[in-house]
C-alpha cells in the first residue's frame, strides 16, 4: 500500500511555532512508512499563487499516478489554492484523508455563513478527517459533516529535550507564545506567583509578577522552560478567554499544551477549553476560570499534589516526543474508511 503525506510549506524561518506541528507530523509519518510530498507556496504573493494554481499544483504528480491513500495537512491558508489542490489530490488517490490543523470557520471566520459553506464543501471532499478533539468533532457533526472522523486528542511534539524529574517546587508558571496577540499580559499582575513569559513581539514593561525571558526557536525553547507550570490562555482578559482566539480554545488543541507536556511541565488551562478535560482527567495540571484563580490555586498547592501532575507530565512527554498520538489516529481513521 502506497501512502502519501502531502504538505504545503507556507512559513518562513522565524522563531515561531507556525510550521512545527506540520513538520513534526511529516517526520513521524515518514518513519511510519509514508512517502512525503511537499510544495512550497508563497500564499502572500498574488503572482506566486497564480503560478501555483496553473503550473505547480497541476504538475504535483505524474498524469496516471494513483495512490492508495493521500493524507493532506489541512488547511493551506489560501481558499483559492486549496480548492484546486484538493481537486488534484482527489484524482490521484483512492482515499483522501485530512489531518486538521485549523478550522477557519471556528477561528478567523466565526459566524460567517458564506465561508462555512465553502469550507464545508472542502471538508466533505475528503473520505475521512483526523480532528483535534471531541468538541471539534461535535461541532462539525452538528453542522452536517457526516464523513468518518477520529480525534487526535493532542498534538505530538518532537524534541530531543529529556524532561528533568529533579526539579525545584517554586510555584512558578511560564507562558510561551506570540506576545503581540497575548493582550491579557498587558494589565496582568500577581500577588503570589511569578509568570515567566517567552516569545516574539514583547510589549516590554510588564507588571508585578510578570517577567519577560526572551524568545527562542521551538526546538530551543524546552530547555529554557524550568518553571513548575505552563499557562495556556488567549484573548485580552485575565478573567476569561475571550475574542476569536479565546473562543477557538473551546474547539482546538493549542500547540503550546504539547510544548509544555513534551517538556515534562504540567499545564494550567482555561476551564472551558476543549483540552481542559484531557488535562484534568489525566492529572496533567489544573483548569481555572481566571488568572486570579491560577494565582490563588498555585500558591496554595502542596508539593505532594504537584508531584502527581509532574509525574504524569513526564510520563506523557515520552508519548508526545515519539509521535504516538498521530500514529494512533492514523490507525483509527484507516479502520473507518476502508
């Protein structure tokens, strides 16, 4: 059986986590017997997109090549190109499966009926979907998606960093991300704990209990995260996760959860996030309604309670760093689309 993993490469070499999830899946599935096919497309250039539409995409495969399965890392961030691309992929495979990285109707185009109509058509062109979690699956089903879907549960995170079981319980928290969109940091202060912040586009002067610690590439970052917890939060408020990106946490698997856990760091996550159940049920950290609650709960936590979270985080880190979750999802979706 010939299995292809197709990926559009759209990112530059900046210190951001943009391409890491797709690159990790490429490396994991390559070792699992997949043949990799990639195409570099500059989605920010009209001329490059036109060239891709009329020249690059039609020539991806030889005319008569038919593969048993093609897995497509969905989406590419150009609807114009994606329709053409999926049409070509369909002609060259017996089974087309999407590995979902983002559902734009849940992220950028919330409540945009015309966009959803178009995105639904794209999703329904697949024979099966690997979606983030049960909440994303429920949302898609409630809007008429009837093709087979399986849950990834959490994104894997390849890293050579070995989590350290020898640690200091200092009731400290870290946050890693694109700080320009992490508006909640701007007016945040803590009485009891320290939040160490990592990432590009820092605002500079943060308030009491918030410290900026620089930016590193996704591969370098884990060795700098020595705090007890990793924070997963989005939006402009410290009282709840709000705005488009805050609302998206109700349905997606934030990649920073995988960063923290692969580094052996337990997680603090918004209680209404889709991944909150996974964190709480597997004793990998705590879920909170607000960052004020985080301040209080971490400060009051016993070392014994923390040890449970830390032990479980170190255990799951091995699974994330060896790609166990995408491997299991591939097996499950293949059972459903036979």
